[in-house]
C-alpha cells in the first residue's frame, strides 16, 4: 500500500491551511494573467512587424510597376522605324509579362493565426485543480483506459506454494516489483513481478493475516485472528509485534489497513471492530487515536500530504480527515461514495486517482481526484479484496473467492 509524505506541522492549523490555499489560488491566477498579458503584447508586436514588412513589399512592387510603365511609354514614343517595330512588340510583351508576374507576387497575403496550445492547456488544467491534495508523487500513474482484462493470473485454491486459501491483502515492493500477498493459510507468499512464486514466510507466527503494507525495509501484516500487527523484513525475518487483543490503547479488535508516514515513521492502523484509527510512533509505542464515533468498521487507510482518507466497509463510505483529525465534508468523497458496495481496499496513484476494490459489485473502480468515475475493471473478478500498484502502473488485485492474484 502507499505510504505518505510528511503531514503539516502543529503550526499548520486549519485556518492557516485555508489561508495557504487561498494564496496558492491567487498566485496561480496572477501567473495566468501575467502570461496572457505578455503573450498579448508579443502577438501584437508580431502583427505590427508583419504589417510593416507587407507595406515595404507593397511599395517596392509599386515602384517596379512604375518603372515598367515608364519604359513602355518611352518605347512607344521613341521607336518609329519599321525595322524596330518587331523588337518593340517583343519588348512590350516581355514587359507586360513581367508586370503580370510582379502584380501576382504582391497580392495581399493570407495571415494564419492560432493560439498556442500550451496557453489553453494551462487554463484548462487550472479548471481541474482540486483543493484536495490527493496526489503522491512517488507512486506511478495508472493508464486506466488500456486495462480491460488481466495480463497475468496466478494461483488456485489450496495450501501448496503459489496456492491460496481466501487471500486478502497485497503490497508491492516498488524497487523490485515483488508482490507480497496475505494468505489465510496463515502465511505471506511472495511473487515476482510476472507472477512467479519466490518464497513464503510467517507460517509459525500468523493467525488469519488480512492486510499488508511495505515501508522501506519492512513488511507490516495485520491479523484479525490474533489482534495484533506483525513486522518482518523484506526477506520474511521477524522483527516485532505491535499490540494485543482488546479495546484499550494499543490493543486491537480485528486490525485491518495500515499506512506509514515516510517522514516521521508514524504507523496508522484501522482498528476495525473497535471503530477507530490508532497511531503508533516510529519506536512502535502507542501515540494517539481518532475517528471514534465517526468511522464504522474501518478497513483501509491512505495518507497524503494534507489528508487522511479512511475507507469503511460497514456503510461503504470514504471519509476525509485533516491532520488535526477533524472530519472534513468533501465533494470528492461524496461523489465516490455513491458507487461503493462493501469495499475492502483502496489506494491513490501518482495523479491522485482513487483505485478501490468494490467487493460486493465484483469490480475495481477508478476515480479521478475530483471524484469522477473513470473506469471499472470487471473481467475475471469475482470478489476482489486487496489492491495495489506495481512501478509500471499495473493494477494488482487479489480475488478472495477465486483464490488467485491478477495483474491488470
């Protein structure tokens, strides 16, 4: 799953965030206005140069015609002998032809004019700017239009290598594109970017692993059967357990989605059946919690620079929080929520697109950063659960019912 850039500091109150956004909007409009003014002055100068050049050409050609007419008159008045009549006629024809050529050359020219596309791209792009900063530049951008059916399908039901029993979460190590899958056979299985089985780990410690995320050199796995988080290195060596079953601070009842803040190391965990999000510090100690009385069965979480997004399964809802942990009403979430049907997992790509596994509708749905529905993946999907991206923008989906891993 995606990790997050650094959230605003304590000094960034909600009022200061609003003030900063207003300044950003003013600056953007000022840049566009200055650009338009400069471009206008440039175009007017170019037109004036064309006008001057055309006038000079016009005067020059008029002078040519005058000289030819003058020569024709001189020939007509001064050549009288019969011997010279033939020469006079030929010279007159030559002069007339030259006159026609010159006249045709200085006919008014057509001036082609088009606005440069970059100007309109700038203005059109500004119209799409969202106050919600939901992009995370480290993640790839998905070419959703080209995705119809999976290019790789891995796994069947069973307990052997490369087989699954109700697989759940999935995470990708972007440096290698290795794929880590939480398998209800009480283990994590690791596959190469093209779906080849590599190794498995955790079988001696796991009890119903569900969600999984990767941060630098660590793999975080939540377990709803054991009420805790397990932390491993990328090779599967055990590092640490966080939490115990219960409802107190630092305890869990069905932990699910995990997000890591890459700057300060804070660990955000969806404590599903306790209806809250718990936060642990970099040293794994309990820090704080939020969402109590708001979220109902949270299953996944994503962090962006200014925003915390929480996905709930019970009422199929995407919540929006700021880093003061206050819920913010948002039209992006409102638009997305209309399409949700018991979702379990989501992520946000490098362009701010939302990619959500819509379990009960048997599809994966993709929205842009304004909440507009862009695309649906339905081919070969029965009950999609986990979803993540590889470094090339491929969508990795775990199908719980079909016991397989799909790459779109």
